């Protein structure tokens, strides 16, 4: 199917989500379930990668900064900005595109193939609203929170690695963290987080919802969903950086 | 009663249903039979609104379903229960929660009332001990019964069953067929069943619509189907050697009952 046909179908899917809800309580329940599944369920992997990314950033920045003229606390500044601007929002979301994206695409694909979506439609339920909207909203709520957690854990990992590797003490690292902090960086990171949250939930939902065939096609759509999400995240990352950091 | 008028449906250039008309009567099991790929499932999905027909109309007790605005159609759908070929149970929910789902979504009952209703329908399909089991933990026949329970929990006026016996052994198939028939009579609903199982045709088929390559080829009762003279239908019915033998046996039985030699010759021919 050509790109514009996919894009049109994607927009129609999004438009189809906005109808009168059959029973708002059930939608709220589903939203909470998805927040737990997609958000809390991804906390572990986000925590692990964040700590290690922060730690590696500290060690590698120290390795590159060999000039005695540059104060050692600059390493903490570099780690802080790198983690806030790029690693926490982008790298976490690339990993989440794999974790959440494949989960959404395969869950919806399985529901489509096993006629569960048809069963809901027969009951008179708008499946776009009931199955897709809570997933997108859950990601919009939980992913920015995960990104904030990732920022904190990334810096904590860097701080710990700095001390453990004998690069600098906690006090020096903390001093560097507080030096020349630009609050807009956090706004920028959260803007990216919201954008990526939409991308890594809506694109896999589209691929999963429109699966045709059987188990093989579910796997294929899941892979396509993750690849497309990752590429779109990177593209959006560049566009946002060019627009907001200019 | 459901009236299907000149329904047409195609995908791309391929015509799947080519102008089918029929009447599905209330309180009866209306069967749609035909070989695989004859358009039975597409016709059923058009009737329940999962597919939009290209032409024609579907009338539920005088109300034109195809011309209804989406809001009215949504409320109409709450009067429709459907059993899918693979049961289509929600994997993440227990049997009781699967059955309770339509109640949670559409009814204003209290928790206790809902639980009572779930107990009633599960008992009705003879599954009273399976409340806490997940779909993966129960057999194919049990899944079908849960599917039926979920389909009837809102007291629908119309029940659709897409190949209810697929993947079941003959004994379990019979149980499912009889259950569908009992429910149809008990609730006086319009039941439409898609099948290619001839046992079902003889067991529950009050009205039978035979489809061939997207067109209505024959229509009648399960008594009439035995004496039909449609070559395609007979080729479909008596495709197996066993059934051909059974037909011959039935012919021999009838030979004794028919006095007029001309009638008998005609029948045998």
C-alpha cells in the first residue's frame, strides 16, 4: 500500500477514536490497566538503561576531557545536559518503541486475527475508542514520567560511576550538576517525550489494528511497527531539535 | 425476523456476494450452508454490520439496518449476540468476566445483579463450574459455550453463530447444536447459523439457505432438502461416501412407503 494510503488510514483511525463513550467507567478502567501495563511494566528496563547510560557517559566524558584547564565538574554538566536533552527522552523512547510498540501491535493483531475486535464491534463498541485510545493516552501519561525518572536515574548513575571510578567525588559532581542549568532543556525533553509517546503508541496501534492473516502476519506487523516507530522517533527528534534549539 | 434484500458485496474487483435475498424467521434456526468460500461468512458479517454491503438492504423487524445512522445502529447492535468461529473470547479475562463484559459495558445493573445474571447464563449453557478459568484453560466445546453465554447475556433478539461446530468432535457438535436450538425456542429469538455440517442441518435447520459462489442456490426446510433436485446442493450434501450410502438407505426406506411407482422413480432419479 502506498505511503499516502497508509497515512490516510492512520488519520481515519485516529479520527474514529473520538466518539461518545459507551460507558466511561469501563474506559477509565481500561486506561488505568494500560497505564499499569505499558508504564509500570516498562519501569524496570528504563531504570536499568538510564543508570548505565549515565554511568557510561561520565566515564567516557572523563576519558575525553584530558585538559587540565577544564574543571572536573564540567563532566557533570556535560552528563546532565546529554542525559536531559538526548539520552533520557530519545534513547529511552527508542527502547520503549521496542517494548511497548511490539506489545501494542501484537496484542491488537492477535485480537484482530482471533475475531475479538469483531466481537466487540458486534456488541456495538467503538473498538478504536476502546482499544486504541486508552493505549495512546496511557503512553502520553506514563512515558513523560518515565523520561523524568530516566533523567534522574541517568544523573544518579553518572554520579555513582564518577565516584566509583575515582574520577570525582559526589560533592564535585553535585556542584557541576547545579552549574549553569538551563530549565528550558527540561521543557524541551518533555516536549520530545510527549511527541515520542504518541509515535510509539499510535503507529504500532495502526499496524496491529489493521493486521490481516494469521500468526505470521502478526509477527511481521509487530516488526514493521517497531521499525517504523524507531525511524519516526529519530526523524521527529531531528525536527524538534532543529525547531526548538535553533 | 430479518429480511435480507439483494445484498451485494465485493472486495476489490472480486464479487463475493452477488445479490442474495432471504428471510430469517423469528423463533427458528435459519441456516446458511455452502462450501468453503461460498460467501456464507461474508453474508453473515454483512447482516450483523461488520461489513458494509455494496448494495441491498438488511431489515431487522421492519427497521432498515443499512440505512440507520451510526448511533441507532450502535443501540441496535446491543440486540445482537454473536458466536464466532474461534469463539473470540477475551484471553485476558476469566470465563465469568468474559460473560460479564457486555453487562459491564451496557447495563446499569449492580455488581450483585450482574453476577447473578452471569451465573444464570453459565448454568444455562451447562458451565457452572468454570467461572474462574481462563479461555486458555478450557476445551474448544467449552469455549463455544462461553461464547454462547456471552452472546445471550444481554437477552438479544437476534443470535448469529458462525460455524459453531468447527473444530469440535461430533458428540460435542451435537451438544452445541441442541443448545443453540433450545436457546432459540426458549428466548424466541431469530437465530442465524453458518455451517457446512450436514448433521447440524438435519438437527436444527428450520430454514436453510444454500449458497454457491456468492449466490443463493436453494432455500427450504430440512425436510425439503432431502428431496431437493438441485444438483449442486446434492453434490454438496452427499459429498461423502458415507452420506451417499445413507441417502441410498433412506431411499430404500422410502421405497416401502411410497405406493405410486411413478413418484418413487422420480424421487430416485
